């Protein structure tokens, strides 16, 4: 493994955690912010109700997203296991068909008939290794990690809570919904922009573009929620 | 490609769309349900406010999830393109190192030294095919589809709206929050159970277990939201 590959793999591990935080926090900043904005447009609603609704949303959202993330990870593991079993079964039941399939893979890469046969004959001697190759190549699957699934759930859930507290805090420190909305817009826009900027920077995309995209989604969601709430209240 | 593989690949395409719908609808059923349940516990809140808050949440959530899904797809494409460039660059700059890396892959599968050399010599003749192999094998990456990203965004967003309307409808057809909560619990529990059952059935997991898990997450989120709202109101 040369240095660049090692670097890339470290980068990848970091980006798994980062991806979780990004998923949780961007939704956390956006949805409670938009909900609070929507409720601000309703005449009879006080800051107290907005905060209560916001906290209810944050706790529900963090459970749904956190557990959702955990279950997605568990499903991935179950999918891997069932595909693994299928691959072993196919090797037993359709031995020659599987060998031909494997030769065809190398044929597509322009390898000679002789090489195709040689590779597959050697590869098919060890069934475990053969299955491992087919899993990685045909299905692009690596064995997923249950610990990752648990970490992922925690990261997403906590990030959602942290993100959600930000827009809500404005309603705690003001007394009128309209003032809460104003300060909430200011601090959340600043956070969405900063967060979008660093998110893009770490994932290697143009930071300014990422900052603008993240901010626009948040404001769009808030504007839509404000409009819908005004329409139906 | 023998019949079982063709079947598996068709299955995979369906499961992409299904996954989107599952993601959107399970969150749609859960979060607005829990938010409404939370608000029901607050003394001064009317059905009208619950419906307004619910609709604001649904529209904000569908925008955040739908656009989130679209951007995740776009990021995947950008990631693929940057990895592709890196792989081409490495082949140019570290030609021998890359050849050795490629031989090592086959060495791990127990292939003979002779086979390793033969394969890699033949494979490295065509740079496009070589890069394609390394991308698929080393990174498990297939070229993602921009059309998929757009479809995915639409599926998730619409599924979230459809899922969210279900628990909210109970508050439309009742006049007191407590009655709304009661009917909302009944219809949402039934939907979560049914939805969890079919979701697991189509993804090949034990349906009853899946139905129970989905239902429990939804009820857990609602109970937590109810508790938090009562605590802070």
C-alpha cells in the first residue's frame, strides 16, 4: 500500500463519521428551524408553544433518524449475509455456470482465453476466496461492521439534537414569536452557511458553493413551512 | 448471465426505489405523528395548531429529506469522478506501484506468481479497462446515475408527505386534541405495522420482526415527544 492509498483510506474512515454528523446536523438545523418559522406565522401561537413543538420535533427526529441509521446498518449486514449464502449456494449448485461467469468478467477486461481459464481454475480451488472475490467484484460488497451501525446511530441522533437546539434558542431568549423568528433566521443562516462551508471543504467540494446550497435549502424549507402554516391557520 | 443473476439484478433496481420510499415514509409516519402527540400533551394547544404545526413539519421535512437525497446522489457522482481522476493519475505517476498493487490483489486470492504477472500485464495494456477494474474492485464503485439522484429526491419527498398526512388526518376529523391523539395512535400504529411488514417482506427479512421494530420506533418517538412536551410546557 503506497502512501497515497493509506491516506485515502484514513480519509474514508473520517468521512464515515463526518457523513453521519452532516446528515444529522443539516436536518437538525433545517427542520426545527422551519417548523418554528411556520408556527411564528400563526397568530395565536406563543414562544412557549414554539419551543415545546420544537423540542418535541427534535426528540422525535433524533430517535427516528438515529434508530433509522442503526437499522439501515443492520439491514446492510443482513443483506451481506444473505448474499454471501446465495453466492456459496450458487457455487455448489451451478459450479460450471459460476466459473463461466467469472471467466466472462476477465474476458470483458480484454484478457486472453488462456489467462481467463488459468485465473478461474486457480481461484475456484479455494471456495472461500472465490466467494470473497465474487462478493467484492460482482456486488461491490465488503463485510459491514455492526459497531459502525451503532456509532452511526449515536452520531446522527446527537448531531440532530445539537443542530435543532440552535434555531430554537432564539425563541428562548425572546418573548415575541416575531422577534424569535428574526433572531432564529440570523443565527441559523449563519450556522447553515458555516456548516455548509466546512462540510464541503472536508468532503473536497467547492466550499462556497456548498455553503450557499446548504443555506438555500434551509431557508427554502423555512419559507415553505411559513407559507403553509399561514395558509392553513 | 444465468436466470438467478438476472433476477437478482432486477430485484436490486426495485429495491433502490423501494429504499427511497421506505426512508421517506417511515420518517413521514414517525416524526409528524410524534410531534402531534407531543403537542397534544400541552394544555393550551388546539387541533388547529397541531394540524398547522404538522403541515409545517411535513413540508419542511420533505424538502430537507428530498433535497438531501438529491444532494447525496450528486455528491456520490462527484466522489466517483474525483476517484476516477485519482486512479488515472496514479496509473500515470506510479505505474509500477499500481501494477504491484494489482498483483497483490490476486496474490491474496492464492493465485500463482505466474498468473498474477500474466493477468496484470494483460490488464494494464488498456488503461481504461484497468482503471475500471481498480475502481470496481478497490473502491467497490460503479458509476452513479444523475437521473437516479433526481428520482430518489422525488420519491423520498413524496413518500414523506404521504406518510405524514396519515397521523395528522386524525386531528382533522376530531375537535379535541385528546381524541385526535387517540385516533392518530390507532391509525398510525396500524400503518406502521402494515408498512413495516411489507417493507421487510420485500427486502427479504422476517416480516413480523420488521413490523414490530417499525411500530416500536414510531411509538417510542411519540412517547418521548409527548414526555418532553409535557415537561417543558
